[in-house]
C-alpha cells in the first residue's frame, strides 16, 4: 500500500482520523484499511463503533485479519482495488440534496 504501489492507491500508515489511529489510510480515496490482530477478537463492538465514527467522517473502512494479509495477500489486494474502484459515497443525504 505504501508509496502507491497498489494500483496507484497512495496511503500512509498510522494516520490520525477523528481521534483514532488508522492502520492505513488513503485520504484521497477516503479509505481506511484496518489490519486486525488477535487483540481484536471478542471486541467486535468496539471495532463497530470505531468504524461508525470513521464512516461519519466520510471514510470507507475495510478490515482484514493478520492471517488474511499473511496467507492470502492477493485476495486482500483485490479487495482493496475493488473498494477503491467503487464511487465515493455522496456526502449529502437525500434530504439535503433536495433543498
């Protein structure tokens, strides 16, 4: 991910967003990539709250386990590319757009 090596998606490690440190973030693509280790097991509610806050700040969040990254990096890379290819969410709700 670093240095734009993955289909020109530039990201940085350990980026502070909304009081959270994202594992990887691409501000231009409004994407946060979290790589979760064993310490996240059993604390899914905390991860869901964190994701909700990041999404409220306009970021898409995708999560992978350490095992996914280590054992199936090609699939992880494909998922990241597919996510970045999708259009960014519209920042205005339907009601705001109609005003």
